[in-house]
């Protein structure tokens, strides 16, 4: 048999099939307008690396995140109010930056898992990161159906729907449901002995707690350090320095370069860290 040089760690077939499957999922996401062209290309790299380094189960968690989030943004009822335009202006097609904001941390954890003697803490961190991304996305999508204005997680003041850092009861329940869904799948992975010698209930608790912690951190960062502008022409808040009307807006809160994607990535990194921490306490 032709010898395959051992330059790629892990199972070579899994890397190749992982990238092929990632291409299929990304192409489907592009065709159904969940991903832009740059988003689809980035999703192929993200999914391929995650399956190759993190294994089939990590890839399954990513697909669960992507498919459920896309379905919710399409099918979940939305209340159209003035404030919802803030997020809807960005559209539902995820671009490369948005894919990286959600996928970079899980990929880094998976690459770490394949490089160390004990991969389990890093695989748990990758699952926790995906749980954090899912919890945050589900909170946003499900929160859109809220009949009352959300409140700032920091000040408790009522805010326009869709504002970063604003939380609602139904959105928080959606966040918990998202974290639990990924935690159940991760625990199922542990039960099928993907992660040898770690009990499935432990994996469930760690991933669920870490995912919720990530979504909470996302809201806190969104309410504090994320840049928020106000358009002087329309007197509406904006999450970018240029309001959708075309006027330049003034920074009224937070740090100018900290946008929604940076907050997302930081919160997901926080979920990964929380997962590793709780895992080390349980082991
Ligand atoms: Zn304006």
C-alpha cells in the first residue's frame, strides 16, 4: 500500500471526508442564503479543521449549531418594531467575519486537542465554545418573539429589541435551550465512548453550564465594552459608526473597535475557558 506520510495528525480519511462534508454543508448554506460566498468558504475551512482535528462528534455539534440557528432565523416569528432594524440591517447571511467569530475558538481548541497528550479538556472546551455560540444565537433569534422590550443586563433599563446587552425572559430561556441541546449531543458523544473515561452526565453539566456562561458574558460585554453609536439625524442607536440612513453616527458608549463579532468571539472564548475550568474541577 502506498504509504501516507504522517504530516497530518489523526486519521487522514477523517480529514479528507471532513472537508468534503464541510463543502456540502457550506454549499447548502450558501444556496439557502444562510451564508455569503466568503462565509461559505470560511465555513469549509472551519468545518474541515474541526472534524479533522476534533473528530466527527465536534463536527456534528457544529452542524447542530449552524442548522438550528439558520432554521430559527428563518422560521421563528419576529415582531417588527423600530429597534429590530439594528440587527436586521446586517442581514441573515453570515459572512467570513461572522463565521470566524463563532468558529475560530472551537477550531483552535480542536487543533490544541490533536497536539497534546490528553485531548479531553480541549475537546470539552470546543464543545463548550459551540454551546456558547448556540446559546447566544438562540437567545437572539428566540428573543425576537418577545412581546415586551428587553432590559439591559447591566442597568436593567428597557432597551430597543435587538440591542446588544439587552436580555428578555423568553430570550434567556432560548439561550438555556440552545446550551442544553449542545450539551445533550456532547453527552451522547461521551456515552458512545468518543471521549474515553469521561462520564456522560459530567459532560452534560460542564457543556451546559459553560454555554450559558458564554451567553451571559456575551450580554455583559455587549452592554459595556461594545461600541454603540447614535445617529444625530434620526436619533436612533446604531451598532456601527455609520447609521443605515447613511449619516455618520456619534460613539455614545463602549469602545469603537469592539463590535458585535469581537464580543461574540470573546464570549465564546469565555465559554471554552469555563468548560475547561469546570471540567478540571469535576475530574
Ligand atoms: Zn440615521
